[in-house]
C-alpha cells in the first residue's frame, strides 16, 4: 500500500493519507459542470496551480473573455467542432488535482477553483475545496462574490486565498456593463474584509477596461472603499485583453467591446498610482 505525505496547511500539521481510501468520503459522487482543468498555472494563486474552471455565471460582463463559461450546460461551437465542458464528480476532479501534488510541494502551489462564477455551483465547489483542504492541498478561489452569503461562508472556511473581482463601484454603470446590481457583491466583500483573517488572504481584483472603469473617479471610489477594509491584503489591477473574441465568433455571439485596446504598462502604472494612495496595489 502506497503512502505519501501532504501538508495540512490549515492546521499546520503533517498528515499521512492512504491513496487507496479516496473512494470513501461524503459527496464524492456529487456532479458538477466543469469547463476545463488547466495544469501548471502561475497566474491563479501562489506557486504552480491546477485550475478547475466551472461553468455557469449570472453576470454578463461586456468584456468577458470566456463566453463558453456563461451557461452550466455543455455547449458546442456552431460548426460542432469544439465541445465546451463536461460533467465530473468531486472525486473525478480530485483525481486530476492529486496528480500535481509533487509540483505543489516544490512551488507552494495548489488547487484554484475559478469560473464562470463558482457560486453558481456552490455546493459542488464547497465539497471540492473541503476535500482538497482535508488532504492538505492549498486552496484558492476566484469569484465575483455575487451569491448568497450562507453559501459563501462555508467555502471560505476551506480557502487559503480568495481573489474577488470588483469591477465597478458605481451601481448604474455596474448594471449597464455587468448586467446585475453590485449591492450583494459589495455587501459580501464588506463582510469578509471587515477584519484581518489568520487563515485566509483576501485579494481584490479590478480588470481595467479603458473608458469603462479606469477613470480617476472610478479608481478613487475603489480605493476609498477598500481603505476601510482591514481584511483586504491588496488590490490587483489587471489589464484588459481581447483573448476571447474568437470564442464569441465560434459560438455565434456578438462581442460588445470590439474597439477597446489593451492599456499600456505606463497607463497601468498611472492607475496603480491612484489606488496605491488608499490600498496596496499590484499590477
């Protein structure tokens, strides 16, 4: 019988896990709609990450780069050549995640669950991060926090790092460009960020969309809001890109911001200079 050591990051303990016993745990057969699983990512948390992208999202950001993640259902391109997504159980995802355990140990990495919006499948995500946490695998989530707090809180208890997108502070602009109100998002960020946490790092992300959410007023509103939240580790500014345009075409969808260009490094630095007056900012 083969044994291997994993780090119990939450409790700071070492645990011996028998790899032959994985067939017996609660909700291991729970099914979810998974867009894809990417290996060795360096952009979705510390170290090398295995990123599990979930399908389904109630938001409709006009600059979204993954339109294939909007719906939970499995989709195909108009010509039928590409299928987006497949149904997997919690254990089937964990089988893929465990394959990368040696890379986590050497790099300080782990598993990241992203979307779509992960709260669309909150029960599946909770059981996935809970299991990974139990096995000592570092966990990270990427979310908009557009969801019920009672579903978010259990997930956070099993999470080492939470990246939360805060796209717009202005409620009218949020409704226009995102398609939903930002009331719930701001409320949930306040709940998590109201105090420093020992077990989890909270990082706020702002994708910078030129002409949409990058004005001095937009950035100062963001900075002032975060300045009142001691639990926020830092703000991360992300430059707009157009990588998903071809996917829109393949799905027969219209991309709504075709004329926006990716901001320069110098412009990103100017924006960071504004928010850095209020909260530590990284680009």
